[in-house]
């Protein structure tokens, strides 16, 4: 049976229009992007199959073009649509947070940083530079590799802070393991950077650690005073 033969309230597109996008499953949202299925499979069947094949929504959005197009029933057009949706989501989130006072909305800040860093398979250390009103000046990736005192150089953080004339800084890095729990090395490097920034009268507001599903901040965890 084709989706067009289903009751209206069960069709993904009509369900979205009636109840809103949050009422739909991942597969139903993907089915709307696919628009049509293939012989013997509805768009929803195909969406479920694609999600299962690639291991979920996150993996699907990060799969290579070649691997995606090897899936029966999809091709370059669908891949392009998915990448466009992914990029629009990133830009929407970035646009929202840039219009906010970032430090007054820590959940949005964590979401923004999580969106920036969670896809990496290696550790990336970044800084969010803020002005005196806590608006974003620049998000900058500074170091890559295992985050420890040998890799993260306080002088480079200070140098970039002065270059952007920032009044405050939020540190960020990801844990490719997926576990956002702060390590002792995370705590130690945060203290070093806080001391270095104090010398130029710049506040270190927080250090956001990004895992696969969530972000944890050292301030919320009680490690940053």
C-alpha cells in the first residue's frame, strides 16, 4: 500500500502539518525528505531501512556520499537534500545563539558548541570569544589531538583573546569516546588557562565538554570557581 492510500493522520507530511514536526519519528521525517519509495517499499519503509543500515540519525547525516549512494533507492539528490537540512539546522542554531547573550543562556551555548564539535572522531579544542556584553565575537578551533598540557598552549589562547579583543572566553573540546565526563586533565588545563587569562583581565566563564549525546560544563559540575 502506498503512503497516499493511508489515512490522512498517518501520513508523515500531513501528520507534520497537523501536529508539528516534533510529533514525528526520525524515520517519518526522513520519509518526507525522500518523498517517494521504491518498488515494494514506501518512503517510510525506505527511511527506516536507511536509518537501520547506517546506525541512526547521527551516523546517517555524517555518512560519506559514496556510502550513502550505495543504498538502494537513494542517490545524489537525496544525499544533497539531507546535507542541506543538516547545514540549515546548524545555521539556524548559530543564528539564534548569536542573537542571544550567550552566557545568559548556557543551554543554548552548550547546544551550539555540541553542534560544532560532536561529529569529530578526534579531539578538537576550541574557544568561544565574547565581548563585554557576552555576545559572540568568534568561535575558533585552536588545537587538535589529545587534550593535555602539552597540546593546549595557554600563550596561544591568550594571543587569540587579545587579537579578538575579547572580554570573556568559554573553552570547549570534544570527547570522541562519547562520554562527556570531565577528566583530571580537563580540569587541570582549565585552571591553567583561567590563570593565564586573569593576567590580561579576561574572564574564563566556562569549559564545555562535548560527548556524543550531551555536553557538560565544568562550571555546572563545580570544577570552575
